[in-house]
C-alpha cells in the first residue's frame, strides 16, 4: 500500500537528479576570499591569512584578502560606503572563503563579526553566500581554544555556506611565526595545510553544483505562492 503525504505539494517536489549532481567542471581557477579579524600592526590573524593565501595559490587558486581597515560598524553608514561595497563585491566574486579571527574574551573579535555582518543574508530573492564553501581558523595568545572557530561555524551555517569539517586553531601564535612573518614548521602549520587542501577539494566538488545542492522544496513553494499572488493582483 502506497503512503500518502497530504501536506506535500507534489508540484514542487523534485527527485534526485544525477546529472545535476555530476555537473561539468568549470575550468577557471577557484576564487577564494580571505577575511581576518584584527587591526593590530602586528596581527597574527593577518599573518595566518597570508600564510593561507600562499598555500591556496600553491594549490592553484585565485585569492584575494580583504583589508578591514576603514570598514565602518554595521548600520553606522549606508551600504554605499566604499569599504562595504568592496567587501560585498569580493564576497559575491568568491566561490569559497576563509575566515581567520583572533580569540578575544573567549570569542571572535568585533572586527571579524563586523565584516560578516556587512555581508547580506539576502539581496532580493538571492542569497549571496548560499552554497559557497567556508574554512575557519583562529589564533590565540594562550593555550589552544576553539571558541572563535565554533562561533564562526555557526555564522557560516546561518549564512547557508558549506563549512568544511577541518579547522585550524593556532595556540600561542606569537611563537609560531618568524621575524619575516612566516609560519614556522609545526603540527599547527600542518593543520593549516590540511585545511587549505580540504577547502580546495570541497570547493571543486561543490561550486558547479551549488545551485542544485541548495535548491529547496520549501523555497520553491514560497516562490510559487508569491508568483501566483502577483499574477492574481495583475488580473484584478
């Protein structure tokens, strides 16, 4: 006996599409945006961001790093502010992102949160970050902690990003970089390599199929209802 699901609207159900799950791979370089969360002159999150940039470029990616200096607080100015526009355009350009924050008072920094808050959850019917990959890293001055990366994971999920399983937390960061700002060989460095490598793999696997992976029944129903309402109003 077949089961019925009276609450479902069959018009908006879609069966798994194997062709959509195996799209043709794009040939251009992966586009990765890196954000870091400190304005200090000697910023270990910025040094780690540049270390990640070097690794990602070694893996064949096109990488851009956003400089948060001059970015106003969220809602302090209109979104037409040049730094806000720069950040939003870079986020839209990217196919994957890396967020690197210091841990301060057991949390990510305000500088880091402000950047994320300026990236919109939606623009009209488009969700700009949906389906993009995300890797999270943190630096701390003391013993190893995971508060900042855990918070950033929550934000990534809220923004409907594909946050990769691996992450990096660099303890006593002042010991992990040399006088030239390069990360010293260590287990911490190996983990950073792991994270960058994994981000590249996940981005390659998902970037061409992200629209299919994030296509949802509930949103199809909602969009159809809005369309029906507009058509109904026009016919009045």
